[in-house]
C-alpha cells in the first residue's frame, strides 16, 4: 500500500488498510482506535492480538465470534478456570487458531489478570502516551511498530506473568484500543 488514505465507495476517506474488505471497514469505522477501558474488552484484545502474532488481523477478525464462544466471551474468571482438557478440545476446533502456546497463554493471562493488585484497565492505560504527544501519521513510514511505551508495557506484563505480549503486539493493542490514535491525516476517524 503506497497511499495512507483512500476514498471509499461511500465517499468517506479512511485509512487505506481498511479499504479492501467490508469486515476491515466496519472494524476501522466502528472500533479501531476508539478508546476502550472496559477490562473484559481489554483482556479480549490482549488475547486476540496475541493470536494475531504472525498472522493477518483479518484472519483473527473473521474468527472473533468463534474465539468469543470458546473462551466464554473472554470473561476472565471463566477462562481462568479452563484446564488441559479444554486446551485439547480447542486444539481440535478449526474455527479458531489452533496454536497450543496461544491457547495456553489465553488461559494463563486470565489467571494473571486475576492476580493483579489493581485493574487491568489501570495497568494498561498507565503506559499510554499523553494525548497529542505523538504526531498523527501522514504516511506508512510514520507508523512505528514499537514505541518506548509499548516496550515498557510488554516488560511490565511479562513481569506479571503474561504471555504473547511482545512490544510489537502491545503497540498493535495500543492502536486498537485508542491508547494511541494512528488514523492517518485525512481519515474521517482522525480526531
């Protein structure tokens, strides 16, 4: 993709990554970059971003309903109660990504959330840069893969027992949950 923004069939100018697919457009228009502070939703994003590692986001987005079903709508206490028999069952479920490490991380991350001395929301958002601190990207080269904040968040989560939370994955999470606003200059969603 060479252009950062593109006009859609509906006349709206949006980030060009969302132009190729209706599911991407809905995600871009309604969710991506929108401030999210609900702890259940943040836990879901944390898990799904981990599943996305090495894959395209559209793969995860299309399987999100199945992920929600098999992981009890990402209700932390219910996921934390899952066991090896659940892992074995999920490894046979073609509707999700059948990666043992990522499935086990989803369960262990739920347990890590329960072990926090505060809320997941407070922990994660404590690493968000101040609004307006980062310049709005104008071109693809302006969007970092990793920042000091995503690296620090990754390090803190790992220290607390979380898995599949590398700095690049955490930057993607920061983008998707509105901790950073990387809608390109010219996109109708740009704040």
